[in-house]
C-alpha cells in the first residue's frame, strides 16, 4: 500500500506554535526564578551583620578622657616636633617618646576604639558601631551604615605605608558589604578619605622612617630631620 506525506493541518500548526510558546515561557520563568534566588542570596549576604557588631559599648567619661588625652599627646608631639621652634619637652607621662635620632608615634587599638565610641554622636547619622582592629601589618575598620533603610555592615582592610616620597599614606585593599566584596572604585574613594584625615591631623606630610602595625597597636617612627 502506498502512502504519501500529508501537509500539516491548521490544527497541527497551531498546536506546534502553542508548544513552542509554552517552551519559551517555561525557559523564561525558570531563568527568572533562578535570578530571583541569586538576588535573594546576594541580598542576604550583603545584609549580613555579625553578632559582635550588633552590640554597642559606651565608655565612661573617665575612659574617654584618658584615651583622648593619650591620642592628643601623640598628635601634639608630632606637631611640636615639626614646628620651627623644634620639639617641646614631652609631658611626664607621655606615651610618645622623643629620641635624639627619631621619635615614635604610638597609637593603640584600645584608645582609638574608646575614642570612636565616645564620639559616636558625631557620626550617628552616617555610621554606627565603628571599630578598628590592628593585626600583623594590616588594619581593619568596620561599622554599620544605613542603605535603603536597612543596616549594612561594612568592613575595610588596608595598610599604612611609606609612600615613594617618604611620607605617610594609606592603601585600602578590600571593602566588603556584609560578605560581598565591593569594587576598586569604593576602595579608592575610601583611601582618599583616609588620606584627607591624615592631612587633617598633620600626619600626611610626616617624614616616615618606619611603620609597624602589630596586634593592638601602630608605631610610626619619624625620620630624623638630618636624614
């Protein structure tokens, strides 16, 4: 018996089109669902706030005053040492030692964090629970900022370095929002802000002999004027 190919009917054509449309819809809905899951997971990672960052400590007036005095001593002696009149005699209990050859600026993590906690009201509209941690060669600053009405825990890791001209400068290596690493543009902008703060405190032009960052403290030794 001989058979011949029958041209598809309009019903067959319509059914084929419906099948193709259904297939495209399925692919689109699957991709949309996958994208939604990825965005949800990304948002969860960005909005992650570690437990230790949720508590806030307020130092006593005595603690804040003592920390501010120690930090002030360091910066004041730097200013005196760079003045035309030469270095002033250090206070009896100064935490920065002036040496015949060079002198050190010693900044402790504890004093910085006491000062930050006591000054929290000055930047409460921008950040909360701002803290610093000094490790082996690196420093980390963290805090909570508001983004879209939600708290975001931001962490930046970087270094204080001796720049090519022998002065003090900052290098920001990484910036994270929650557990998500942000781009270099953000790190570069933060680095510029840190350099502005160094300039504000008279440290940007400090002739640096060495910089030591170790757990709990930073020690900056100024190069002697004759070097």
